[in-house]
């Protein structure tokens, strides 16, 4: 089910970027600040596989190979 986690991370990333006002956000930093450092590391590793530009332009790709 890693593809499901990656999809949710992509949705959350877009949501927080759009709300940030700066166009920048670090989900792992937010998770660490909330006391979820192990999960933050897992999210960080998934983020390395996500094409953020594709997410932001609406094509929705959440994988570097997709």
C-alpha cells in the first residue's frame, strides 16, 4: 500500500503549499514538530519519489516513474 501513502502525501503537500502563502512547506518538519519523527522520516522518503511540479499543475503524478 505504499502507493496509497504516496497519494495521500501528495494531496497533503498540495494542500499545505496552497495554504502556506509562500508556496513552500516541509511536511516532515511539521510532523517532527508534532512529535511524529519516525513517520516524518517515512514521509520524507516518499516525497523523494513524488513529482511536486506535476502535482501542482494538476496532472496528479505521485511517482517519479508514473
